[in-house]
C-alpha cells in the first residue's frame, strides 16, 4: 500500500458518518486453534462478535471448511514461520510461497525481525518486541505488517503489562511515522480468547492507538494481505479481471 493510499484509508474512516465498526468488513488476523478446538465454534463466535472472517494459523495443510461453518464468513489460511536465522527465514518463506494465504513470521530478535521486514514474502511480523527506525522503514518499503498482540495486554499485569504497553507505544509511533501496515489481534487459541471489535479498539487505545487506526488494522490491512496473495494480483491497485 502506498503512503497516499494509507492516508486516504485512514481519512475515510475518520470522516465517515456511520459507525466505523460497521463501515468495513473486520477480520481477526491471527487465530491459532489449540488441539481439540472446534474451528466451526471459533468461527461462530467470531461472526457473533461482528467479524466477517478470520485468518487461521496452522502448521500444515489448510483448515477443512465444513457445512457447519457459518454462512457469509470468510476463512483464510496462514502459516506461522519460526526461524533461528536469517537464512532460515528466506528458505522457509520461499518454500511456503503460493501454498498459503498469509505468511506470519514470529519475530523477537533483531536478526529475525530484520530478515522478516526485508522479505516481501512475509506478510506479518508477529511478536517483534521493540522495532527501530531502520526496521520500520524496511517494513514500509516491503509491505510487511507489524502485529500488535493485544493478548499480551490481557494476559499480563503489573510491571510486565507496563513493559508491553511501553513497547507498543514505541512501535506505534514508528508505524505512524513510516506508514507501516499494522494489524491487531488477541491471537485466539480458543473461543474464550476472542474480543469484539469495540473491545479491541479500547485495548489498543491503552497504548495510544486511535479508534479509526484500530478499525484500519482489522479491515484494510487483512484485506490487502489476502488480495496481494491472490493469483490475480499484479501490484497495488492493479489486478487481472
């Protein structure tokens, strides 16, 4: 997404007269079902909360879509990539390319974070901890989204929660400065981990995110990730018809 498109989408959300939570379809971008969890039940909960779809992370094949899946609900498949070196990031991303709707790299160290934001095959950098100006600029140039895991706020307290909020405030300043794509999630592993979009926005406001930015992270960013992995995608704003 170009800087102009980024600014236009946020302005459109800011200026709309109807509720921003109903203006665009919303998605939970990083669902990780635990063993034994019913994907149909998780999808039903997500739809009840107001989501139009979700991106489900699995280690292997795409999740099976059954008749029990809610109607008018979109299910996309992502693969979470864990790597110990920059070389592994490149090799694993290349192997996954074209086999999944979304590639999520679990970050953390500066080496892995950098390898992720330098690689256009990576869609989302998850759990990056602190990013810096160099990483933010690379992420912007390569259309790699930075993830804000709100589950880290929900499941921590005291000094640890303060640390998480501090990291997110820093990362938010940088994604704003360099117009980096960003997503928000609670990384649900069960039906009980989902939060409604308004709750997601309220949690994100704890570290300074605006309501329209939260909606952007749940709507525009997931849509772009899926569209650019489509076989008909050519470049931003251009696709085969």
